[in-house]
C-alpha cells in the first residue's frame, strides 16, 4: 500500500513539473508518429500474404518483434532502427583499433558530436544492405507483387528514408524528450507487440494447461526481478584522495568509491548477438528458394541448424552473448584511461600503487564481476527457447531479450526522471 502511494505521489510530481510534463508529452507524440508510420505499407508487396506467413513462422515473428511490428506490414519504417544500432556497434569496435576514433571518444561533447555524425553516415549503407536483404527474402517467398528493377529501387530508397526518419525521431527524443531516443524507439516497438504476443499465448494454452500458464507468468515476474537486480548491481571500489598542504591548510584526504556495474555493457551484447544469430536462418531461407539443388540443400541445413530450439542454435547463441559481454565490457570500461585519470587527480585505490598496478586491479575486478553478468545474459538469451522446448509454446521465443530491453530502458528512463525531479526541488531553494 505504501509503495502504491509513493508511486502515485511520484506520478503527481512528474506531471506537476512543467519541463517533465512537456518532455513526456513530446515523447508520446513521437511514439504516436512512429506507430502511424508503422502502418503505412510500402507498395509492391502482398501485405495480406506477408502477415499470414509472419503469423505462422517463428523466425519471422522474432524478426518482426525487433522491428516493432513494422516488417509484418512491410511499412515505411520496416528496417526500423537496426541499421543505426549496427553502425553504433561498428563505431565502438573501431575505437579499439583506430587511434583517430579513440581520440574522438576522449574529446568530450565535441568528439561525441563527430562520432554521431560518422555513425549517421555509416547508417546509410547498412540501411541499404538490410533493405535489399529483406526484399530478397520476400522475393524468395514469392511475396513481391512487382518485380521490375525501377520498383525495387524505389522500395529500397523508401525503406532507407524510413530508417533515417526513425534515426531522426530517436534523436529528437534524446534532445527534447525523456530517455535515450534510440532505446526509447526500440522500446516502443517491442511494447507495441507485447499485447499480440500475450494474446497468441492465451489462445495456445487450453484450460488444461492453466497451471503451465500460471508458471509462465510467475517465471516472467521472477525474470524481471533478476534483470532489475543485475542491472542495478555494482561493485564499489574504494577510492582515497591524497592529502595536500597549501598555506598551512590541508586539502584532500576524502574517501569515496568507484562504482563498476555488474552489467557494464547493458543490453548491447545481446542485441548484437541476436543480429548475428538471425543471419544464418535468413540466408538459409533465401537459399531454399534457389533453382540449384546444392544451394537448396545447404539452405535447408542452415534453417534446421539455426531453428531457435536446435542444440547448435542454443550453444552458438550462448557463446556469442557470453563473448560479446566480455568484449563490450573492455570497450565501455577502459581501465587504462580510468587509472590514468585517478592518478592525475591524486586519487588511488587503498593498498594498490597508482598507474599500472591500479589498471591491472581494475581489469581484475571487471573480469570477475563481468563473468556474473555474462553468464546471466547468456542464460537469459536462451531461456525462452528452453521454455519453448519444455512447454511447446512457440510464442515464448520472443520473451527473454524483449523483457531485458524493456526493463533496462524503463530503469534508465526512471533514473533520468528522478534526477530531473531532484534538480527541480533543488532549484526551489536557490
């Protein structure tokens, strides 16, 4: 009851704050624009036949969920925000091997603006490639109404324009709305598909399977609790500032801590792994439509091997998420840069020498706590497929990753709202 009252008080405080109210309304309008565009189909495709195929195909259903339901309608924004996400990951990886990119990452807001501009440029070729891939998949399923070259070029250009509009909407949310714009657009797309997924599950479960349905709901609540726990969990490394005497006065000597999150990389490793795991099945379905028997045979093998309940899929997916989590942790948490900054500011970890020893200690801490986060994310990634094997309910395959993204975005947005509320309260006493 107390929790409910606090929630009501918080909601009231949010809408009583003019700036927050304006940001929330703006974000809602952007979501509305996104959902309207999701129902504007690109001409040249048999949409009714496409929706029927998506409803019966588990692989395509998963692809549709991550596109926010835009693929089943083959809408203007069919490729969604995925090209930008891919471009962002490539730029992060480039920072590890290209010195110029690494320097930009250290230049603060100016460097961030340059990187964002390069990421936008890189988004265009990825959008073109993904648009062509989707059209090739539709062509392999005989869903294209018009197959003239000029029509296909127009479709590709339309989908690329839709991807760039999605990027623009996301950046508008980041600047004038609430939360990280790209994450919020992805969040809106997934949430829009949840009612449909729940409806499909309720239809598949008969009255005799009510206990299974109850366990499924209980498992979701437990899963949400674990996600919140892992996302909020941090290792607090103690930091001591050296004492300095100037003009007879002593400065420094404060004690604080350096928080290192258990899940340093957030949801990016699992999104990257999903993108890679969808590719073999995607290629396999295109190959099965070939006129060459050899390609058809290999396409059938790929499709079987990378079904979401096959052992090869589960093992590969687990290892990919595990590897990407460690790799991403090294990218997002640069122990060398942090140890250097601590040394410059006269701070040190008690019992650890500044410089190289601090770097090794921080890397040791990150590796140990990332192990927990990597195992959790890897199990979470394959959990829906395991649940599907045990229950026989195909719709469960969309669950784990979607829940992780939704919960992570909600937590990050809630932090931003709370910080804005604290800032408003502080301004009252200025």
